[in-house]
């Protein structure tokens, strides 16, 4: 009870594309030569961190 070639293509093509996207995402900094970072503004969504930054403390 094997799968048809169309069924195999339906299973394998999205899987291969998903793996390719994950690898591309993982190496995007090296590919583009740019580094992306997370700063305090982005992290400030956490309420505890917002309170700590509001008091003048450092994270």
C-alpha cells in the first residue's frame, strides 16, 4: 500500500521548503552581513522589566 507520486510530492515539497526556510532564517545574519539585535525597548513589553527601567535600574 504505497503512496502515489502526487502524494509523495504533497508530503515532501512543503517539508523540504520548510527546512530550507528554517536554515535560511538561521543563517540570515551571515547571508546579509547585518546583525539584528534586541534592545531594551523591545524587551520592555515585560511588565516587570518596564517597572525596573522606570525606576532607573539597569537590566
